[in-house]
């Protein structure tokens, strides 16, 4: 599984890394730190989905 982040859509709400800190993190100004396509570590798939679903800007897609 991968997550695909569209950084231009991120508005820095922080819901992704608040809901799923094992998968997502923030940069120094509060935006998602991950960029582009990222593999999800085994066992973290549920958290990846939760964090992506929490984004009000739909900046994160989960690719199975």
C-alpha cells in the first residue's frame, strides 16, 4: 500500500498526523512532511486510511 500526497492541497490542518502519528508527520510550519508517493509500513495500513480520511482538503490518497 502507498499514500500519495498532493502537497499543494495541504492547508496545514494537521488532522492526518493527529489521527495517525505512526504514518504521518508535520514539517516545521505544520504542513504534512511527506511528499509524493510513500510506501506504508506493514501493519500501519489502517492508520494510513484513517489519516487520509481525516484530511478536509483530500490531499492524501491511499493506493492499494
